[in-house]
C-alpha cells in the first residue's frame, strides 16, 4: 500500500540510526543521462574553480577575496574599500537571483552548482567507487574486520583524500591572499611562512573532515539554504518530484510480477524496487515528497527511468515537475511572485551596471597639514 500519507518518516533522519548514532550512507553509483550532464557541468565548474585564482585579466586576478587587505577582484575587476557598497549590491543581486531561481526551480543549485556537492559527488565519491567498489562492496568492506584488504583500501583512500584536501586548501588560500603571494610563499619555503603553513594545515584538516566524515551532513545540518527553500517553494515550483498520482494508483505501489495486470488491480507504476532510495546521496525516499535533505541531484530520476525501461513502463515516474503539474496537470508558468522577483532583480542589475560605469578607477582624499 501507499506510504504517501504516512508522515512517520519525518520523525527520523536517514543518516541517524535507531540508537541516535551516525549512520553512514553508501549510495549506489548513479548512471544515466542526467548524471552524464551533471558530470559535464561539474568538470567545467571544477576547472573554473581551480583555475580562478591563477587567471589574470589586465594584470588582475580573476577572482580574489582578500579580506585582510580589503581587496576584492570579481571577474578581473578590482574593488577597494571605497567600493564596498558595490560588493554589497553584488551580494544583494546574488541573493535575489538565487531566491528567484529557487522559487522557480527548487534546489537545483545544490545538486548541479554547489562546490560542496561537486567535490563530494564528482571527486571524492568517484574515487571511493574506484577504490572501494559500488554500494554492496562498500557496505561489505565497512562491516568486515580490519584485515589486510581493509587496511590497504582505507590507507589508499584516506591518503588520496588528504592530498586532494591539501590541493583544495591551497586553491582556497590563493583566493584569500592572491596567487602571486601564494607562489612566493611556496618558493620561500614553509619555514619562512610558519603562520601561513598553520592556516593551510587548518584548511586542509577542515576539508578532509568534511569530505571524509561529515559529508552529506553539510547539506542537512550546516547549510542554511536547505531550510530557506522550505519557505520559498510552493506548489508551482519545479523540483525533483515523484509522481504519486501515477505511482500509487488507487491501491498503492506493488512489487513487479510478470504478466500481472496492475491497472486492473488498481496498483500504480511504482514497483517498490527501492532503487531510488539506495542511489540517494542523502539517504531519503523521494516518494515521501519534498524534503529538506533532497539536493535535487537527479540520481533517483536516472535510476527510476532505468527500472521503468526494464519493466516496460513509461519513464518519468520521478522527474522535474511541480506539485500542480502532478496533481492538476498544469504546465510551468511564471507566477506573480516570480514576476515580482524578476522585476526587483532587473532593477538591481540596472542599478549595479550604472554604478560600475560611474565608478572611478581611483579615489583619493588629500587632507592638508594644519
């Protein structure tokens, strides 16, 4: 029978067991058209993210966020303390733009563009699949005693993770102090920059902790965006959604049996294979509806489409859709709220462009000596 009306799932978290202890997620390796597209987008963003501090435009670093010296470079354009109001306007534009994007398309940013998700799913997780194997092999390895195989695989994986965390920390530091300064420090050696070495070690430790142990908890516990989406979303927002009308039918979901007339029995197209759950990187059941933990990564869409294809049922049981489209068959259209956000965003962008054109390259005040 259908569990769509059962809210008991809200009393538990997929990453916490019955004893209240951390339960690690071992998601199945995703595959499908959406995953292939995400890989392409992720690798392009990874290249931009890693090269961002080292690209120069007119001698200026492409992206620089030097808080200590109060100097910022955004797309090669330098901003100084007197330009702080422009930085504030850029931040406001970004927030309004992200809000509009969320109202219209849900948490797509988290699944496709967030650096945490990109590094976790497209770098660290893929290395984990390469070393430990897929879901079944990982669970087996996690449960077995510390023998030679487990020690070898854990040592290799954790060492690779530490090296990558160190590389990420260096790139992160380049964003803060500048790539030229970082290169000079590397040439001078660690003994000449002990404070920087300590900071770099702290960054490395943080990244290593996040991607080795904390993982999806960043999205569930630490990131405020997941909670913000609950306020912004409505029935007209596009999300990764389970079509409960088609999937549940009148008598709920049911395991697949060859030759059985599911329509006559009143069962929906969901064959309760549970593959959408085992492939989820945050351990949720998308069939329970929109949840805070869902990052719209589309892994469940690919897996469900694969299963539907195997049993000869139409794809799209899980897809990008709004609740109104599922229930009332209403296609996506701009709502009054979305139009309002678009108007505000257009106005802010116009103001920002005007400020950038009117901005002086250098501003100085000369005070006479008394």
